[in-house]
C-alpha cells in the first residue's frame, strides 16, 4: 500500500494551501468569530470552496461530483484543518454526501447529491442520540413522537438536515427532518458549531434504508476526515512554534538553540508523522480494502487524538506565557483538538474497538 502522493494529489494539496492562505488567513478566522459578521465570512469562504469543487470531491460522477477517493479528501482536509476552516465541508461534503450515497434510494441521490456537490445545498446529518454513546447499534430502534439527535455539526447553517435512524435489529434508514428545531450546544471549539436537533416523527421523510453496518461505514469515513484535519492543525502548530522559537531570544540566544526546546519540537514532529501515517493508511484502506475500514479508522482517530492534543499543549508550552493569550492562534488549535477528541469516539473508545476486533477483549 503506497502512501506517497501522486502528481494530482500534490497539486490538490499545494493549490488548497495557497487558496486558504489567501482567502482564509487568521484575520478572516477572527472575523468569523465576531458574532456581528461571522456568518458572512464563513459564507463567503463556502462559496469560493464550492467554485473549486471541494464539496463534490467524494460525490460520484453519476451525481455530478468529482468521484475521487478518501485518500484525496484526506490530503485536502489536512489543509483545511491547518487553516481551521468552519465545518461545513466536513458536514456536507463528507458526512452528508457519504450518508446519502450509502443509504438513500436512487431518486433521492439524484435529487440532492448534485446540489450538494455544487455547494448550492449545505447538508448535515444527525446520527447520535442522548444516551447512545458512539455506537449506532445503541440508537433507539423505535421512534417516539419526536426524535432528538445530538452533536449535529453545522445544523445552524444547513439547508438540509438528515437523520439516520435505527429501524430495529440491524436495520437503518435515512430521512429528511422537516420543521426541525435546533439548539446550539456549548463546545470548546469556537470555530465550529454543534447542535441538538429535534424533529417530530411525523415530519421525517424517509429517503432510503440500509443497515447499521452501512451507518458505521459512513461514520468511519467521517472519522478519517476529521483525523486528517487534526493532523493538519498539528502541523500548523509545529510551524508556528518553530518560527517563534527561532526568533525569541533569551540570554542573547534564540531559544530554539536550547536542547530541551529542540527535543520537544522533535517530539511534536514525530507525533505528526506517526499521525499522518495512520490517517493515510486509513484513507487508503477506505478506498482499496473497505472490509478493514473499522480497524483502520480507529487507528487513525486514536493516533490523531493523541497527536493533536500533545502537539497543541507542547506548542503552548514552548511559546511560554504568550501562548495562552487570545491574540495568539495556538489556543484555537488546542481547543479544536480537545473538542474533536471526543467526536466519533475518544481515544479509549477506539483503542477498545481495535482490541475487540483483534479478539483481545
């Protein structure tokens, strides 16, 4: 299995890095965090990303998408993670697009996926329910008068909210939640929104059916994308830290010349390379050996969780007191790492899943 980037993937990475450097510098991120015009800044970025075809990267060519694979998306999402872009690409271009292709019927795919691929329709998916944990088999098999989904990404800005529900046994369905009500959830990550969404059972329009295994595969693909973002953010933290320790002087010397500082920076780099290997492995498995997707996704997420949190903490430590200030961007990366650590399962959950798959638990 080859993890080296081909010519097209290098071009995708470099063009995304250049685009985001121009269109989403730190000043634009800060403008988004200002409640007065934050939605406008995020919306303008989404429009420009849509022009590049990013929302349709995973969507099949049958539905007017680019028809690329998870490895290509992982390369792109490393760059979006480095730039701390809002989560609409993850919610719509990855989670919603994957859920529709896996669970919806052909008519529904033809109706919604082309607009999602074009960026005209921003979609999101609610899967988890209060008390369900991170396992879709724990979803309630029968809906009551209302269905509530927790941790729904970017529901506030979505044009289409989809619910994935368990139908009993190993069955699952995907439905549009009409006239739903979204309530913002507090999150450590101020660059992304999470919501609790409630919809009356009689307002759910079923689009198709599948199995819980199909749902888990969708989650695993989303997990790989999120892991790629965490590694991209970690790489940016390392770059910021190296730049700082080269310029910051103590006792007439740059602190980057101190051996203790160099060792910590080396630890950051080793962690990033280990995490990137895990992500690329999982993305390649998703494209080439989907039967091994579950274990590979857990390897990627467990490794990315550990890397992102460790690198974020070390970056702030090497910046000294300056690293804790609001003016520095470091805390935004650490907050995203801390919040994303529990999205789609924390490190312990994924390690337990790997052990169970190996017959060790």
